């Protein structure tokens, strides 16, 4: 019997089932489906049920979609907003000079964005200073929507709050309204909003990162496709030009002079200097790049550090320590090791390699001089040679590079559990690296000091 005789037409499924199936599709795919029949067109453009299904499918397990905007905004608007803000999720690195501060310490360089119940939160992330693998997470930035659909973004300059600010805290001036602007897909600017009060009850205009939410809607057969990655290829570039055009005036006419005067007035009222952030796009390992990503490790001095490992297009692997940036070149991410050789040694290992590994210690969390016992060390699955050459990698650093090849030659030991460690011939210890985050969640989180 022909199995096709038992096929059930899509239109005979209950509408709830049809909407559930459509929620697995992208908006361009839904737009194409809407072209197939009048019934399909009606289903795709017939109200908020489809948009609710799309939001729930994509973000329902990450945030409470019914609580955004106190439940008073359309799911269509919510989808377009969350679709854009979804690119914020993950790790970013502060770029440029640290902002002026009353304290000597500059803010941590690493920032992590994650979903909250009805907002998106950005937190500064720094290594714990108590000799453990703990990670200090300090929330400082929140993005959400008002009941009228306006973007409301707040920043806590003191980084003492642990949740989205209340209206009372905003009125008292404990939080600063900010604009969050995308300058390309991987460049973010956070700057104080000192002008232009909008229609929301908090009185803040929509950030330029959500500019497409206020523009005329782009639809295909009644299905909105605006705000999708790739739907407006020149959007980020035009935003970048518009951003810098609004901040500089090439001419000398009266309008330009007024613009410069208004800019000076805004600078005088500003409580917060703009901060720039660059996204770390490959912050997790993959099957083909098992060392890639952000890691944390404790060296011989029992100090926890963050490390970023990247692969280049010719097979090289570089590891840099993620620290606070400064005016000094390369000080923001100093080089730890680099190798052009990505060919692993597989078991059985030569006796020389076994001796090299077995005669090195693994610093552990705790006091200096405290090491892992031999039976606590991870099982090695692969070994990679480090053949760092500073004069080839960064010519400007050649004068400070060690001339003894033992100072740059070392090994990377990949463990069976997916982590790895590295060490050099000049040292007698191995820095074991662990994950900073996994499955979108920070590991070993510690509360910041509120004093």
C-alpha cells in the first residue's frame, strides 16, 4: 500500500499544532510558507499567537517572555527586540582606556551578558583573589522594555545592585539611564543618555541599538522580517556612520556650531564616560578546535588568571592572558604562548614525554606551594608542542623576548575530560585550565564585596 495515502495534509492539523510546527522555522521560512495559500497567509499574519509561539520556542527556557514590559507589549515587538539583543549573550572584552574612577583599580576587562526574568543583564567578571577557582560576578547593566514598548537601559555606576532597578532607585539617581549602541555585529558602545526623553514612564528614549524597532516595518506577505540577521545587511554599517556623524561636525555653519555647543552641554552633565566593548566570538571549544575559548587557571603563585585561546587561519594557536587594559601596548592581553604546530602526539607516548609530564607539579587552589597529588592529576589524551617565537609573532616584543629556546619551548597536555594544561621547559609546573562558563552559565560564581 502506498504510504502517501496515509499522509495528513498540514492544514488538517489543529491550529495549535500548526503554530507549534511553524515556531521551529525562521521568519524568512515562514514568509515563504505564507505564499503557498490563502490559509497559510491567514495563519502567519492572523494575530499574536504565532509571535507568542516564536518567542516561547526560542527564549521561553531562558527568560519569562510574558513578564517583559509587564505583559503589556505585543509578542511581535518582543520577538524583534529579543532577536536583536540575543547577539549580546556571551562574553565581551572592554576596549580602550579604562574610564576615570575615584579608585585606583580599573574595572575588570571581561563582561558577560545573560538573560534575566524580564531583562538582559551585563556583569563584569573577574578572578577571585582568595586563591580559589571562584569567579566574581558584578552586575552593572540592565536592558529591558517598558509597558509602552520603549527600551529602558540602566547602569549602576557603583556595581552594588544585584537586580533590575526599581522606579524609586531610578528617581533617586542611584542608576544612570544609558544608550546601548551596536557599532557593527561585534562592537558595542554604552554611553549615558543625557538628552531626549521619550514616551515611557521612565522618560528615556529608545537606544540606537533598537533603532529598527521604531522604523517602518518590513513585511513579506504580511509577515514581518525586519530585524533578522542578514535581513538588513547595511544596517550595522549605517548605524556606525550615523553614530560618528552625530558626534562630529565637519562644517562650520550655524547648525554645526549649535551641535557642538549642545555636545559640550551634554558633556558637562554626563556622569558616565562611554565604554566600548568587543565581542569574544569564539569563547567555547569545538571538536576541531578543542583548546579554543576562555579558560581560567592557577599558576605557581596561586593567583587565578583568565586566558583566551584562539586559532588562526594557518593552523597556529595563541594564548593570551585577559587582564585590564591600559595605555601600554599589548598590556591588555599579554601573550602567554603561541605555536604554529597543531599536530598532536597520541598515545602511546614516548618515555621522554612521560618523564617531562610526570616531573612537573600542578598548582592548586590554596596557599603558594600547594600542589595536586600525583593521583589527582588528569589523564592525558594528547600532547602538543609549544614552539613560541616572539620575534615572528610580535616583532616589537623581540627585544624583550628570552633568547634561550628553553624559555619558549613547552607542551600543551589535553586531558580526557576536555580541559587542558600547559607548561614550559623553563618551569617545573603545569597550569591546568578549567572552564569559566558552560552551557551559557558562569561557573564557581562568588558575590562581589559590597563594602
